[in-house]
C-alpha cells in the first residue's frame, strides 16, 4: 500500500471524503504501482461557489514528483 496522508484544511474530517480519497489512491496504485507516497489536501475555498479544493502531491522512485490541483464546483 502506498503511504497515504489525507489533510482536511478549514473543515472537519469527513469519513466519506476520506473513503473516496483512499479508494482513488488504491485505484492509482493498482494502475501505477511505483508510487512511493501520496499527500491529499482537501480544503474549503475562501471564496464562494466552490465545494472543495483538492491538492495532490505524489512521489515516485527516481526523484519524480506529480502535483495536481483542482477546484470542485
């Protein structure tokens, strides 16, 4: 299993969101098993109109890094 860290910023911890993130991380790991670690930050945006802001940081062997950011409307 990939080292997974889930951070909730500006919001209470959500079991449903945690389960969905874990499910997604497991799916990525099955497809691309070379992931060393994955950090996911779920944040309530400071502005109106968005539900959650998600930031993902993954590391892989060979000093490779992937950073993804997304606003969910």
